[in-house]
């Protein structure tokens, strides 16, 4: 069974997908005129602007919901395994993915806002399935994406997060995996039945606090080893291009694992970010697109980099005297086998122990508990959004509610299974889910990016005129944005 899962995951994450992710990011970087650089100050201001409503959450809450999905075990265990399999150079390619992916995130999240709609409960819903149907006008493709997303976020991906919680708590406090599984499921059940508003409130409180605390503590460890930082930077860059003799992994491996773990961590292009972006209450879709672009930086350039420097500066990554059968250098602690995956959280725990002896295991366990738990919650929101999409034409609300209850049961079971299975199985299933969504979403946004690009031009034009930008899809030739069409009509009537 494991061999079959590994084979399928390998097909999904072929070099073609790596190339597609990088090429799409480069294309959108050019088309948006380096928006991920020139708009950074404005992105920061937008994060704290606006307010929620009965239908949607604030920009900050939507950002927090998005970060809940982005900042998870990928920022700790994922970084460790990227270094393990791709060498230190994988970190450089994670940075590249973040830089290019910020423009991709802008496009997909703006599309999510443009083509959102209200569900039967009056809450905003949106995401790739919605913009594929309304803009691409390929209902079969939209249904395929929604079904894949339900499979990925509802079944394949939650296990990675719960597995890391389980592994870190077992290492820190000796908790059995089943005990962790039961605790996570009970806490999760309370959150997921509360709807998008409860999810937004929960994420808005937990995510910023834990991310800031983790970065701060990691920086203390890095500062304690400040003399190693120049060598760490040199090692990352040289290894990224295969220039470090006897240390760097092959450049292809560095790129593959940097992109693979970068996409898993920051989710740019994966199609998860637009779900949270669509839930925001904003006056112009580009506002939330820009906010979500900055979320990529928070995830990768801040949190992932903190983990990478934490591991590398403390000597958790040292050259091993042996070689693999193909002559590639292996590393002590972070080896090329399944042990690297199984011990992912332990590498960061040991690195923290170099400064706070005995406290590292507990700190990482607590950090992962919050990071991974909020990511699981975000996954559920995405799965429910796509179930809602698939059942929009069903008039019997009992059937809809029953389907959501089935989703909740399957989701909780998948989360519990992830906590008690091997890390290798959990990561392989999760990678498969990420890859399937990325294939479908990136192809779609490359075809239908026009509305998001025109929205950016319109937004910046209104700002230059001293206005608080308001979105009228008809003014820029966008069709199918029914929510915004009705809103623009109401504004004109009121005026």
C-alpha cells in the first residue's frame, strides 16, 4: 500500500510540476510589474484596515485564516525534511518560491475575491472552483477541482499536521499517539461546527501570537550562534547551485525539495489561499489579494527561515563521512532516509536545547500544537467550502447538512489516523493532495488571470486619484462577478 501511495505521489510531483510552479510565478511577477516588491508597504497597511461584517471577516482575520493554513508543520518539520533531502540549498529555493509565489498568490486570491458569492447562511464563499466556473466557464473543471480539494483537504492533508503534533508531544512529554489523536479530535470538533466566523476569530487570536513567539525565540537561538550566520548563508547559496564541494546536494534535488516544501508551506498557487481571501469584507478585491501576497512572506521568509537558520546555525546539520550508493553526500542527523521524515520536529527541538537545555522539546511541541491545529482547522474550512460548492444546486437542506456531517466525520477520522500512522505515510499522502490541487489551480489561473491583473491596474489608478478604491467589474470589463455587480448596482442606486 505504501509503495503504491509513494508511486502516485511521485507521478504528481514530477519535475513538470516544479517547472510549472516556478514558471507561473515568474510570469505573474512580470505581469504584475513586481507587485510583490513595490507594494510591500501598502500590503502591511492593508492588513490592519477594514472591519468584518455579518457576511464576512476582516482583512486581518482573513489573513489569519490564510496563515492558519500556511503556517503549520511545514514551517518546522517540513523545513527539516527539505534540508534533509535537498541539502541546505533547498532553503534558497524555498526563498525563490516565496518571492515568485507572492505574485501567484496575489492573482489567485484576487480571483477568489472577484468571483465570490454568498451561501445559504449569508456567509461569503469562494475559491478556485468558483472562479473556474464563472470566469473560465468550464463547469466540469470546477467540479473536478472542488472534488480534488475535498479529497485533499478533507482526507489526505490533515494527517501531516496531526502526525507532527503527535511526534512532538511524544518526544517532549511521552504522550502516546492515540492519546494525542483523541485530544486533537475533541478540540477540533468544537471548532469546526462553529462556522467561518468562529474559525476566523480563533485564527485571528492564535496565529499571530504563536508565529511572533516562535520567530522571536528562534532568533534568540540564532543570535546565540551569530558567528555561524555568515557561513550558514554561504552554505545555503553555494549548495543551491551545487557549488559546495562535498556538502551540497545535487542542484536538481535542492530545487525539487525547495519548491516542493516551499509550496506545501506557503501554499502559493496551490489554491488554498483563495478560500480564506474570499471570506474577507473589502471594498476592492485587489486589497485582499495584496494582503494574501504578503502572507507568503510571513510564512516562508520569516517562519521557515527562522527554522532553517535555527537548524543550520546550531550544527544540527553536519557532514557525515559516508556516501549513498549514487555517491551523493549524506548528513549526520538529517539523513536521506525515512528517519529524516520521522524525526522532523526533533531536529528543531534539539536545536533549541543548545540554548535552553531541556526546554526545546516542550517549546516545539507547544508551537506545533498551535501551528498544526490551526492548519487543520483551515483545511476543514476549505473542504466545507468545496462541499458547499458541489451541493449548491441541491434544494434539500437536509441533504446538504447531512453531507457536511459526513465530511466532518471523515475529516476527524483522517486527522486521528494521521496522528497514529508513520510520518512517512502522512507526508506522502499530504504531498499528493498538495500536488493535485496545484496542477489544477495553476493551469486555471494562467488561463484566467486577466480579471486579477485588470483589478490591480484599476486599484492602483483609483489610489493615485486619492480615492479609497471601490470595485465595479463592469468598469474594467469583468463578467461573472455577480456579487460585485449587485454591490455596484446598489451603490449607484444609493448614490
